[in-house]
């Protein structure tokens, strides 16, 4: 445990790891320590679907720039291979289908392609471990099982970890849907637990008939919501459904094999089996969920902490965070180094 660092980062998901690696990439003279409550990827980043999308959940934002390009540049500069593939992503809907839609599914009406947007997919496991390896290789200290219990917002800032204080010139809070009191996001965003399933590998002919052979990921633009993508194994991930929480810490005790989560899984699997004859006897090999944080206006939060100009809060991507977290994590590093300003969203 260091006694003093230039930069302390709280949270070891895509956001925190990207910022840690980028800080050392740009300025190897500055000390960086990342504190992760559990293990790297324990939050959304280790459970994500891996759809890589442009812009934000609120669309383009003033000064946001090209998220997909920025994401790809961080991967290239940090030498991370995460099977990034950008063939495009489909928006599916029940109305205004494209005449040439390769997808023709049944889900509360006919579900077909209504538009194609820039994007694709990445292997999230390779992304989270690639970022952690890059941060480690570049000399950032990564401390797992190191929950930041509180922060004394003095100058210097003093995060408390396992009863010890660390003095930090600046802090980045990248805790997403957890520790909302610490990050000051309790009144600005709502934490949810979202669910996903993966099927056993499908045969080539099933993939063809399903219309997903081009490996574009997909999400609906109307309700009921459904997103998904084809895996390299030829299984398909589908996601839908939110478990509402009274407090973010309810996630710690959530059991997905009983109660409402179990009912939601049964309902998603029923929907998927009815989507298309190719899926009628699909085997579901994985069921899981993870935290997401919905910002009140769907715009990610990227701002100074109300209690200190030396602390930055970054997160609340509203389920649209794979590319954005890495891209904005590197931007946060540039702000901490005084090389760039925060956006004005
Ligand atoms: C099931 C699921 C599917 C998704 N699919 C997609 C998708 O296909 N495409 C897409 O764009 N987005 C998707 N998302 C959203 C995306 O995964 C997230 O936006 C992104 O991973 C957020 O990264 P993060 O680093 O900000 O947060 P997280 O990965 O949640 O990291 C926060 C970290 O902070 C740690 N932490 C919390 N409190 C403390 C503390 N006090 N001290 C120290 N550490 C702490 C946590 O343990 C955690 O590791 C999905 C999310 C889920 C859950």
C-alpha cells in the first residue's frame, strides 16, 4: 500500500483501467495506484455483452468526438488485442423494417432490421485483462481486494483503504453502479441489475437462417428491449430485463437462481425460443447479470466531484459503456495531467 501517489483511481473496470494505463502511457514519471474492491472486472466490465458502439446512450454529445476511433486508438497504442471487429451493428424494430432485412424474427410483432449503425463487438474478457496488463506493464500499481471505504476530501485527498490512508494529488472515481455515496452519484443516476444469457453453439445453417451470419451485433430501438451478438464459438448472447434495486448494495446479495431474476430468465429464454424456428430447441449454457447505471438524462457523468476540484467522477453510461468507458477513461487521464478540459455536458 503506497503512502502517497500522484493519481489514485477507484474501480478496476474498463474506465479505471483505461485511465490508469493511459496516465502511465503519457507520463511514466507520475505514480498511479488503482484500488479495486474485489478483483479486476468484478463489476459490469467482467460481465458485459461486448457490443462496441459509437457515440453514447444519449447519441452524440457536444465535443464527444469519434468514440469508435478513439477506442481503437487506445487499443493500438496500448497494444491490446481483444478481437475487435467493426462490421456494423443493426437496429431492430417492429415498424419501418428495411425491405432487405436479413433478420425476420417474432417478438411482440415482427422484429426486423430498421437501420445499420457503426459498431461491432469485442471480447470483453480480453479487453479487461488487456487493459489491466497494459496498466501493470506501464507501472501502474493495481491493488485488488482494496475497497475505498471513504475519502477525506482535503488537499491532498485521502482515500481510506483497509484502515489505511493514502495521500493522492488527484482521484478518479470509476465505480459505476456501486459506491454511489462515494462518487456523489446517488441522486444523479439509478443503479439496475441487467440480465443476459448465452446459447450453446449453433450450427452454420441455424446461423444463416437466423440472419446473423454477417456477425453484426443488434439491439432493438423499441420495446420490449432485446440485444445480442454472435460469439466466436457460434453461440449467441441475448440480453434483456432489469432487476430494480432499492440500494446499489442489494446487488451483493442478489441470487439469480431464485425469485424475480429467475422469473426474468425464464421469460427471456421463452422469448428467444419463439424468435425463430432455429432457436426453438436452443440450449442455454450461461445465465448471468451485472450492474448498470442509468444517468437521469442518459448522458454519461464526466465531471468534478462536488466535494473537491481534484476529484473526477466518470461513469453512468446507461448500458452503452464498452467503448465509451475506455475512450473517456483515457480522456480523464489527459484531464488529470492538465492536457485537456472536461467536456461541458
Ligand atoms: C450484463 C451486461 C451487459 C452489457 N452489455 C453491454 C454491451 O454489449 N455494450 C455496451 O456498450 N455496454 C454494455 N454494458 C455496459 C458496460 O459493460 C459498462 O458500461 C462498462 O463495463 C462500465 O465500466 P466501468 O469501468 O465504468 O464500471 P465497472 O466495470 O462496473 O467497474 C466498476 C468497478 O469499481 C469497483 N468498485 C466499486 N466500488 C468500489 C470502491 N468503493 N472501492 C474500490 N473499487 C470499487 C467494482 O468492484 C468494479 O470492479 C453491459 C453491462 C452489463 C452488466
